[in-house]
């Protein structure tokens, strides 16, 4: 999956999770919360890996934080 796809997927997952967490509509079931928590964890893992890669690349190029 490309970086862009990972970021787009994260945005979609957050868009699905936000109404559940904000209490919009019917309360989510335990299964729904479990599913969205799993997707959020997967997405966060991908986004953190992207950020770490950028940080490492910046450090190697002399642009580190």
C-alpha cells in the first residue's frame, strides 16, 4: 500500500469512528466497537511507521528534529 493510500485509509477509518465515539446515532455494539478499535489500531500503526520513516529520513539528510 502506498503512503497516500495508508493516509486515505486512516482518514476513512477515522471518519467511520468519529460518529460512533461522539454518540451520533444508535449506540455502537460491543462488536462494532471492537471492530473499529482494531481498525484504528492498525491505521495508527501505519501512520506512526510513516512518521518514523520521515523522521529517520530527515535525520539522515540533516533535517532531523
